[in-house]
């Protein structure tokens, strides 16, 4: 799960495993495998970093890999 911010400033948590793709056109849109689309303030790079952090924290053996600070 990753925390993102809707355009109205509301923080929400989305399931990182359901993210199908992320677009910037110009606002960032996160498309989920469920068909739902969420417009967020974070850019695609921030979302990628958050998903990477989440995945590394949940997978055994990846704790030793350095995490890039945002």
C-alpha cells in the first residue's frame, strides 16, 4: 500500500499491486487493474519510488538493497 494525495489535498492509500500504469497528461493519473483512475499530486517518479520502497519492504532478501531517498 502506498500513500498518495488527491488533487483536492486528501491523502489516500492505494494498493500498489493494483497499479496498471501511471500517466502524466499533465496531471498524474494512476490507473488500476480494476479500471478505476485516480488523479494525484505526485508525479510518476514519486509513485515509482513509493511502489519500489513498498515492494522492497515486503520481499525477503531485498532489505540489503539501498533505497533512494526522495
